[in-house]
C-alpha cells in the first residue's frame, strides 16, 4: 500500500468527481455519486479505470462526470506587508 503523502510526492492530486447516472428502472431520474481519490492530472488514469468498471459491471448508465482536483502540497508563498501597526 502506498501512503497518501508518497502519492502526493509523485504529483498525484486529490481528485473529486461528481457522477450523474440513470438506473434502468427509473430512466427519468438522475442520481448522483461522489468519487474521491488521488489521481494524476490531466489524464486521470484511476478515474478512467473506475468509470470503465462502472460501464462494464454496473447497471446505472452514466449521464455526466464533473471533475475537480487540487494539489495539496505546494511551495510556501510569501506576501509583502502593506502596513505595520504598533500597539502599546
């Protein structure tokens, strides 16, 4: 097993996908599933494997997938101070 920190050091980013799908018995109803995992942007191989599995093994037909990701490890950022106030 690989730790989350080790994945982040290899440029994996926390990726969230909102998956909308329809079930065969209620085709007019959209349902939502939230998937979250560490993945490599912009190709998202882990998400693609999950969606392939969904397509091949689950009954819910995919309607749409929205993807967002963020890098959790960034270099420190410095800001210049505009003013300095002294209190007694």
